[in-house]
C-alpha cells in the first residue's frame, strides 16, 4: 500500500539506484500515482482535466486555431497514456500551457465585452 498512499518518489536513477527506478508504468496517471501517491494523482488529474472541461463548455467561442491547439493537447494527453515519462513529455506540458492560455484569453475577452456593455448601458 505504501506506493499508493505516499508514492515512491521521482526516480533518481542518475544519483543512486532505488526501488522506484526498477518499475515504470508507461501511463502518465499511473506514473503520478506511483511517484506521488493519491494526493499527487488527484492534483495532477485536476490540473490536466479541468482545462478540458472549461474548454468544452466554451468550445463554441473558440476560433479554428484555438480549437486545433486544444485538440492537440487532448491528443498528446491520450498518447501519454500509452508511453512516455511525464518528466520528459514536453509536448503535453507545452499544449497544457497553450490550452490554459487560450482559455484565459477567451475569458478576458468575454469580461471586456461584458464591461463595455455595462458601461454603454449606464450612459
């Protein structure tokens, strides 16, 4: 039960051989569970899946380029379920940042438009 509750920790095979360095799950969510435990898995799940939920709710507001970037993030996230270590999966991290940025810009644009309507209505 030890690796599930607390995790083994990130592999440090460059410094010294540990128990964790002999096992590798080839799935990013199982890797997070194995290395960081349940808390780390929950945090990682929230960080990776929450932007997708927000993007799906606002999908109709995105341009084709923004939809393409979010789709590439989903594709990379699905690919990371079959192989690759999270620490070296730079494309997932890049598209995650891009997706969060697109959502943030879209929400900022909506707030600016809403403020303009409120200001024009007060005049």
